C-alpha cells in the first residue's frame, strides 16, 4: 500500500511537472496573443514578433510561435511607417521556413503560406508596375498552394478577397468579384473550430469587407 | 481534488525556490558604430526570457535562470551576436556592439559606368518590358539603349556608339559568351536590328565604360545579356502583322525541372514597301526566315544548363542612284545565312564555389553582289581608266566562324565578397572571298582573368581585376588591369570611381596583309559616378575621361588599298545625366537622358585630330510611358535629339597623303516616336488566350534626318545619307495561349 501511494505520488508529480511546462507555453502564448489586440505601432508588432520567436526558439517543436512572429511582422508590414518592406519580408520568410520545418499537417502549412502571401504582396506593392511579375507571382503561388493544401481555411479566402478588392475592375478585380469570396470566407469562419492557440483572425475583417462591397 | 492540491503545492514550492534564489536583472544598450539599434531581440538562449530594445537601443528584463547562460541578440540588418554570461544574484549590465550585415539590399553597388537592367535587381535602370515599350525601339535592345546617356543616335550603321567610340568598340555577350554577329546583315547606310529579342533575357548590363576584367576586346563598352532560366509556363504563341508572321511554343515540364521551345518567324516587307514608299528601289524585297530552338535543364544541385540556337536566312536587293553619274544606278544584293549556338552550364559546386562553363559556335555567311547598272538595269562594265567605277562591280562572299569556350569559377569570401577567375579561348576563322580571291584569317585568342569583389563594409566596396590576353594572329599579348571603388554617401546615394585599361584587336580588314605588323589598340577609362535611387526615382550623373592610344592609322598604297600601323590616338571627355521617375505622376513613367561629349581622334585616314563623324556633342532623349487601366491601353512617346555631327570628305592628294577636301556639320537630329499597346484580354480571369495589339510610328513628325554625306569620286557632288523612308510604321497582333501568370499576378495583387 505504501508502495502504491508512493508510485501514485511520483506519477502525479511527474504529470504536474509536464503540465507546468506546457502550461507555461500555453500561458505565454495566450498572454502574447492578447497583446495582438493592444499593439498599435510597427515597433509594438516587432516587439511581439521577437517575443514569439523567443518562445519558438526555446520550444523547438512548436510551429505556432514562429507563425505568430511572422504574422506580427506582416501586420507591421502593412503600416507605412515600416519603410523597408524587403528586409521585413526576408525575416518573415525566415520565420516561415522555421515554422514549415516543424509543421506536420497540410492545414498548418496552409496557415504558414498565408503569411508568405502577405509578405510577398507587401514587397510587390513597393513598386507594382515592375514587381508584379516577380513578387506578385510569388504571392499568388503561395495562395494557390495553400488552397490546395486546405480548401476550407477561411483566411485564404479573406486574402483572396482582399486582392480582388484591391484590383481594378479592368484587371478582373473589383467589389462585385470580391464580395462572394468574402462571403465564402465568412461562411467558413462560422464553421471553423480552431484548436486552442490556433489562428482565428480575420472573421471581423471579412464581415467588414462585405459591407464595403455593397 | 488531491491531484490539484499537489499541483498547488508544487507551484508554491517552485515559487518558493524562485524567491529563495531571487531574480536577476539584465539591462544594457545595443548599438552599432555608436548608433542605437532599436527593435533588437535579446534572449537567453533556449528560454522564454528576453526582451526587445526601445527606440534608444536600451533594454531591461529579469530572469530566474542561473549559472552559465548564452545571451543571443538578433536584429534585422545585423549579424547575430552571442555572449556567454554567468547569472548570479548581481544585476548584469551589457553593452552590445553589433556588426552590420552586408547584403545585396543594403550594400553599395560598384556602379561606375554601368546601367543594370533586370526585373529583380535593385539598381535596375530598365527592365525587359521597358525595352519593349520604349517608343521608337520596336523591341530592339540596341534601339532602346540609345535612349540612355553616353550613346549616339547613329542611324546609318548598326551598333552602339558609346562615348566617342565607334560601333565596333562595343561587344555583346550572352551568358558570358561573345556574340560575333549580333546584328542582322544589311545594306550600306541603313542600320539593322539586333538578332536577339529582349524577351530572351532576364537581365541586361550595359556598361558605358570601366567594365569588369571578366570581359575584353571592346575599347568602349560591353552589353552583357543574361538569358532567362525556366519559363513560367507552357504556352503557344503566334504573331501576325503585314511584315511578320510567326509561331512558337514553350513547353515547361510538369515537375518544372526542364523546358524546351521552338519558334519560327517569316518576315517579308514587300507589302509594306508597296504601301510606304522607300527611297531605294528594292528589286528583291527584304525577306527573312528565322528559326530558334532552346532547352533548359535545372540540375539536381540547383544549377542550370541552357542551350539556345537560331538559324536565319535573309535575302534582299536594292538600287540607289550612282553618285558618280546621275544616269547610272548601284545595285546591291545580299544573301545572309547565320547559325548561332550558345551552351552554358552553371553549378554550385559546394563550399561557396560556383562554376560557369560556356561554349558557343556561330557561322555567318554574307553573299554580297555590287553592280553598276544602266537605266535598263543592265550591268555596265568600265574601262580600266575609270578604276573608281570598276571598283563598284564586285562580289564578296564573307564567311565568319567563331568557336569559343569559357570557364569562370567564383568563390564566396563571406558576406558579398567574392573571388572570380577563369579563362576563355576563341577560335576565329574568317574566309572572305573578294571576287575570286580568298583571304583566310585564323586567330586563336586566349584570355585569363581574375577579379576580386571586396566589401570592406556595406558603405565601401572595391572591385579589382586583371586580364591577360593573347592573339595568335597579331602575335601580341597584353595585360589589362581594372579597378572600381564605390562608397555609400547616404542611405540611398553613392559615389563610385573606376579606372581601367582596355585592349582591342584591329578590325578584320586591317589584318589581311601583315597582321603581325600591328598590335592591340588601347583605351584607358577614368570614371566618376554619383547615383541616388530613392522612392522609384533614379538620378545618375557620370563624368569621364577616356584616352585612346595605338589606334589604327591607314597609309594609302593604291586606290582603296592601305597599309596599317598603330600611330593613331585620341581622347574623349564628357558628362552623362540620367533621371527616371516612376512615382510623381500615377501610372506615368518617364526618363530623361542628356550627354555632353568633347572628343577628337586621329585614326584611320584622318589627317589631323578631328571629331569623328559619328559623334554629336550634345544628345538628349525623353522617354515617356503611360498606361490607362480603364482603356487597357498604354501609350509611349519618345523624343530624341542630337546636335549636328561633323562630316568630311577625306581623300589622298597627289603625294598619297590624306587631306580634308570638304567638311561640314549635319543638321541637328530630331525624332519623335510613338507606340501604343492594347491588351483587351487584360482582366479576363483565367483567360485562355492573351492578346496584345501593338502599333508604332517612328519619327511621327517626319522631321528630316541627315546622318552624313557620301561624296563622289571627284568630290564635286555630295549626297545626304537619310533613312530609307521618313517614317516607319508597324502594326502587329501577338497572341499567346496558355495559363498566363502575369495575368494572375495582376488579378491577385493590384
């Protein structure tokens, strides 16, 4: 009996230690994901990206920290205050490389590709006339590949909608073309059941875009 | 319940331990060359602990880690920094000095003398598409480059006349291999197009001086063309216009590892010449057949094997009024056969080594017939007394073969610094047959070269090279050193200087009789360049001094018969300005070039040092491009201007010494050209075919262009050298079937 209690105790404390470790990861991630909402400047997002990258480097087996580090940098990348889009994209792609080497499922890889799509789009927008052949194609290929890997990822449709929305009607874009894509995104957002810590951004933005497409 | 109490207990325990040992504060500052580095990430390796520096580069965080730890600092644009620290109870203070990372994106570019063009290059001045949409160029690379400063508006012969240099002083290289006959063969006084379409190339470097030791045998300039790797898609193309019909296909393997392509074009200007009157009387309408084939293979190691070949056959015949007698005509006919092959192989061979091998074979045969004809177009013979008329009846079969091999090895030396070395070997086999006399000319040319690109920091870079050359025909060797330095004066601006010595073998016709009696001609370049690239605007100012030595002089021996020596010389100095702005006006792109040159040379038959007849002192171009997305239409307008060029009638006197019998200056050159493209399928998502309608008019205003004068034998009459027609019109339709990536890219991203 004594032996049994000892074993039980040992087992419980081991479990507790493991729990403590994963709890630290989850808690850190939760805390920093919450910061996404309060971050405002490009500096805030760079800081957030650094934190996520630190967590990723320490964990070694989690792709999500790298994904969020890349996402934070793309968020900064949309801001005009961040001037060197090429350097920013280089770092985002390096983070995506790390994330991809860990990610196992197609769905996870599709999420990472969505970050690559945004990074390439930001590079293309520096000089669309001369860059759409190179970075535009890179962005498009990333999105196409992602849609093949996970056709039900709502964020991919949101990004596709955004690019259609930003494309003049003469070039095959425009509100009318973008609207059904945003609607499809929202529909998929409603069905989606993301796991803890998994990406869930974009639904509000997609809904707002539908209003803008009216 | 018990489980949770245990966990709680554990937490209390852990917290207790933390308290017992306390937390350590780590703080400090991250800087580089005394400037703070904001946004740097500081981490204790393999832990969550760390922070990001603020705008002054300061940081502060606490950690519960103890003992020996590794501090890791990273920031965009800097090399990662590592430092071992021991954590105890005392706060740790760190001053971290980071070294800047030298990358292609932030480093200074050795740019003196160079215009780089390409789609991804930061310093790109023109992209491949720019070449096609430059009005007046009609998608001819050379014509588009003539809108850049440093070049002359020479329309009576082909070639790029750069900074006081003749056309033959510019050489073209494809993937490192010299191209022997880069232009189509044509008739006298009419410049022809280049043989190669701009769409074959992903990158173009046009050097107006001070170029790299990897290239040689050009006194003035080199044009380096880099062919595209794998195409982006499989497609079938067709083109149709009153002048040209063509078809081709490009097939990319599903695994995207290899591709092949073939094209065929037929050009016949008969219909066009019937509609638009030409000054010469064409008795055989210019006609071209041109076929090309290529394959490209991506190797396992990420290298590329590329092969490109083109065969062309052409035929033309035209009559002009004979200058020595108004009732006679000169009939010129030409049949050309050209076969060009280029093979290149580049591979990363590990440990920072890169290898590029190349081989090329080309053969070009021009069959030229020149005949004086009477009013009834019947051949006319002359007595030996009128030898100058007799000389106008001849046949020439000019066969030119070039076989070459080349190898270049590159070793990366950390950062962007690199060492390159290699060699090349050309076997030149020329067999011109003049009437029935065969002149055979064989030259084995060998060169070895080495060059180091040294980046001392991202602000300062040097390129130092030397080239050794030997030509068996003239049996001479030379050593050509080249040095360039570039210094970054601001975030977007830089200054560079270049110096170098350049050699070139005398031209073929100067080497028939006593090739070893002459040596290499020589030019020394000194270049100072300032460049600022910011926010889609490029400003470039370049000043240069060029010294010519050992130029070829001709000494009259008989009529049209000379001996040659190296006693010529000359110099050129000037300023080139270039400004391009893609930003200020939306969807409007323009560039402005202006050059001033002061040059004189004493060469060939010049009795004294004079300004060459192919040089205008002032040249300027304005190139504009505007695309209207609503109309799916682009309009391009180019205006080129050059001050008048000198012309001379140089002839031997009774003592067989050259003198200038007559001279003058041509009127200024003016040309306004227009082109437009309509892309109706633009915007049709997933369109299966892609159509471009293209139209252009060169010299819309019909301004009179005089390139120089031809003189009669007596010197009593002179006649203007004009283009064969005032204006040139082109209209064509280009269709491609296939999934068009460009289209997708526009759809998804604009």
